[in-house]
C-alpha cells in the first residue's frame, strides 16, 4: 500500500467530519507563470478557509503523495526551475518510483481525493474530448476518472479549447451526471454560455448535496460533475475567445504539438493573447 501523507490541518478536519475541498496542482506548475501561480494557489486556499472549509491541495513531492501542502511544497511546484511533471493516472506510479515532483491533473487528483476520504474537489475546468477527437481519439483521462471515482468535481465547465458537444456526449455515455449550479446550460470555462442545454439544474448547494447522498447511498459508483459558471461580469466574450483558440490550434497543427503538451500550450497562448 502506497503511503499518502495528509497534513495535520486536513487530517483534523476529516476526523472532525468537517468540510474539506481538494484542489489540483497542475494550475500551479503548468497553468500559470511565476509568481501568479504561487499567488493563485495561496489565494484559492484562503478563499476555501474563509468559506468555512479546509483546503487540501494535492501533489507529489520527492515521490511522496501529499494531501495538504506546506509553503515549501507550493514553492517547489511554482518554481519554473524545478522539474515538475504533469501527472495523470498513468503517471502516478512512475513519478512515485522515481521520487520525483508531480503536479496532479484532474484525474490524478480525483484518485487521491477518493483514497483520502474527501468527497468534494474544486478545479477551474476539466479536460475532455479535444477538437478532432473523433479521428485522433485525443480524449482526456479526466472523463474516465469521473466515471469511476466517487468524488464530486466542481468546475466552470470543460475547458473551452475542447469539443464541448463531444465531451458532453462522452460523459453521457459514461453515465456521469452533470449538474448545473443555478443553470441548465453547460458553462464553457471562460464563459457561462456554450449553447449546450440539458444538464440538470440545481438551485442550491443543499440540493446538490442531497443528490450526492442519494447516488452514493444507492450505491451508484462514480463521480458527479457540478458546473458552476463564471460570473457574467468576469466572462471573456466568445468571439474573442474563439479567435485565440483558432490561432493556437493553427500553431499546434503546424508545429506538431501533441499529447499532454496541448492543453498547457493553448492555455498559455490564450493567457498571453488576452
């Protein structure tokens, strides 16, 4: 059995049956430049504490899975000079074996979240079916993990760089419930609108909690995706976003960017362009 190091803060909250929210760490190592990545990681944890819950950022440090990170851990993940791998399900064993540093994706974070006994995980956006995925089969492991892991993942929708209709079709095939917090339209990460309706609207957090309780008491194994749209005032106009996505896709095609390098590249391009 692989040992998971749980911080005293997180351990105390779990033992006291208090609210704990898991956080992924690829946003720190691969999602934002320094020092914004470190500042964002700290700010996210503080927002959770201010709401009355305990944050549990997850990563691998020197081959050790850690749930709840200290300042030194966050510094390692945010330092561009450190060799920090982007870790999904397939990479976990290798990074642990090599005693390396790893930033957990949505999929890997869900795995550790479930094994730790945490039920809720928050992230910006999930992976999904990439554009052209019907021929390339470039599909994020996040979707399979949502189908098999008993965790509620709260996000602002799939990343807008993806093929959102195909992503929703794939989630439906896998039997993953998609709930919309105060919406019946799938949000598109940077925008509350995608034009895709049919997700299950929930008016309150209590309604979502009741749904989770029924599902897992049944029991129906597998996760639940809760889509919480970005506020309209903070959204990026869809026309602007589509232009930046098209630019990034053209570069990717011309320069043979592939695999797990695609999403970090596209996010960095959009960050720079916007």
